């Protein structure tokens, strides 16, 4: 079974997907970690990001892989865990340009399908329910108000309550990122839309888990 969770940046996709996978006993595949991994590998190779060509990005993609763990995958560069590096500010700034390259999207999609093969999975990203697994048994599209998304992100990063000025600044950054990723972020026609603005993460997880169990019963 494939549960596809798509949505914009900081909509809580990855943490929700991870938690849903844990509850269902499924594996979690974070497709964004591959786009980030390729971007980090390309940054290591040097040069100005404005001048990165698609072939030069594809050339480093083979350095990136996923190591299976009990419930998910760790992104590796040259066989070494790169989880910290791929979440850094520089990667976050440059990843959208890499994610717009058609060859990179093809490469990521085939890696995601390979990682997912043979197990029940929860896969999160932007186009999982449309391009990667159009036949997924359950498709969720998570949205939340940008101000709320910015606040959640800052609470996680700063481990304290952010000021309104900080939230405003982060909201601006998020809205810009949404615009850069908008072409890639697609809601499948048969996706269930969940607005998490007024939901706790535990509530979102419960809803998705209940929907997945319903699908499991229906298909049995
Ligand atoms: O979800 P994230 O912030 O880790 O995603 C990183 C980047 O990868 C972001 O620019 C969107 C892009 N992405 C994508 O285009 N398609 C996906 N399935 C997953 C991520």
C-alpha cells in the first residue's frame, strides 16, 4: 500500500508522514531528501548556483543514495550520512532550482519508487500523488495558513515562542519558496485535502491513520 502525502513547504508533511508510518508499521520515504541530497552534492562540487547546468547536477546525483533503516531511510552522500548537511540554509536556498530540472525529477522519481518497492510506504513530497504514485491507494494534500506554517517552523528551530516580527519575516520567506516550488506542487484530483491550520499534529496523524485503515479494510 502507498500513502502519498503532498503539500507546500513547512506544511508538516515529513514529520506527519514519519509519524503515520510509525503508527501503521509502514516505511517512510521523504522524496525531498533526495532533491536536497543532490543539491548538497552539487554545492560540494563548487561554482555559482546560477551557472549550474542540468548535466552537472545529474553527474553528482549518483553520489546520493538512501540507506534503509527500520522505519525509513537515511540520505547518504558518497555513502556517508548527510542528514544535517541537507537541511542547512544553503541547500534550502538552492534546492528549488535543482527540483525544477526535468532530468533530476526523473532520477528522484525512480529512486523513490525503488526505495518504496516491496513494502507498505508513506511517501511525502510535492507530486507523489500525481507523478510518482498516481495509483496510490490514499492521497493526502496538506495545507496550512502561511503564518501558522512559519510559526511552527520557528518554534521547531528556535525552541521558544517567536516574536511577531520573526514570524512575519519567516512568512515572507515561505511565501517566496511556495512561489518557487509552485509548478512542482500538485494536488491530485483524488487527494483528500486536510487544512492543518487549526489542527494539532496528533490530530492530523490520527485522521490520516484512520483513512489509511479504512482503505486497508475496503481493499481486503
Ligand atoms: O519538502 P522539502 O522542503 O524537503 O523539499 C525540498 C525541495 O524539493 C523543495 O524545493 C521542493 C522540492 N520537492 C519537489 O519538487 N518534489 C518533491 N516530491 C519533493 C520535494
